[in-house]
C-alpha cells in the first residue's frame, strides 16, 4: 500500500478520572492502563522509536517524503483558516506526534495543549519545541480519557490522526470527545487521509470499499483482528470518501463549515 500521509496516534478507551484541567500522564501510567494493546499502538510506538534512533523529526521522514518539521503536510491548510480562529485562543491537538502543528500555532500566539499516546513522540515534541523557543503544554494522554468537566477549547486540531482510528466505535468515541471538549461555537480543524482511486492496496493490505477500512494481514488472531476469507487482518487505516466523512461528523453533532477533501473545519453548535 502506498505510504500514508502524516499519521499520529491517539488511543481511545473508557474515561479514567483525572483532575480537571490536567493534560499529561507519565509514560508509566499510560502503560499501566494499556493492558489491551490496540491495533494502532505498536505501529506508532515503533515509528517514533525509529525517528528518535535515526535523528528524524516527523512521521513523513520515514517514507522519504520532502516535508520538513516547519513545513509540515497540513501547514498550508492551517494558514488558510487562521483568520477564522480566535486570536490567542486555547487549542488542543490530539495525536500530535512530534508536534510541528502545535509549535506552529504556539509561535502565532495560541495557547496550546498537545497530547499523544506514545511517550517517545511526546519526548521528541518537547525537544523540538525547546529548540524553537515556543511554549506548548505537551502530555502523554488519551483524548477520550479526559473527564467530563475538564477544560474546553476554542480549537481542537487533528493533523492526520483520525485515519488511524479505524473502527466505528473508536471513531465515535474520538468525535464525541472532540465535541465535549470544544467550547460552544468552537472550531474542529481536521486533516485526514481520504479514499484515493490511485492508491494501491496490495501485498498484506486489503481495502473494503463499503466501509472505507484498510486492513493489514496479521499472522495470528489478536485483539481487534477480523477474519476475512480464512485470513486474519487488523484494522489499519480508514479512507473515507468526502461525503461519508461529512456525514460522520454531522452524526457526532458537529456542523461542517467547510470541506475540501480531508481538510475540514467544523464547529460545535452554540
């Protein structure tokens, strides 16, 4: 399968009660609450360990793509929507990876909390933010575990995380968390990979055009695995068509203000 664009990670499980406003878990705490290893965790942990080992800065570096930390895949989209966002507003980015988008917004005066489930990603993000002299509150955290009544945001950002949250229940949990964490009339700014007729799913990958799910073959039954034609597969990516993504967001109680493919601005109704 062709390399996926700019994937980051944010795992969803039932909420764990945390003090209101707290963002971070330590890596040890996160691990203690991860007895069930979900389909997306191992791939992302291995990727960020490789980035650290090889002195790379972001996910796309692993595929030889031409993006840089400061010229990241959804930068042009973010620049195009800045005038819709409140100046110096409160931003939450979930699945932030090594933090290029979070650093970009912090450098422009936004107050940014940025979370990811992978401790290695957050360690790298903190280092890159220090190098650039920007202040971002990074933490190892599950967006779905932020308790009811915790901080709400003017903007919630997803920079190519949602495509790695594959199953219907997991995606519904993420989007419910987004809606709950947005202030009334707050903005959800989403970039996600979409169905592309030119993308080839071959080898160990299989695409279900009905659901938009890309599966990856696995050697044995595992958590979240499904059996298709006597072969075991794990959910790998969700590549929807634009109309399906819009409908999904609307079902979650978000109003889609603009959409160009997988670049979407939606709001929580006031």
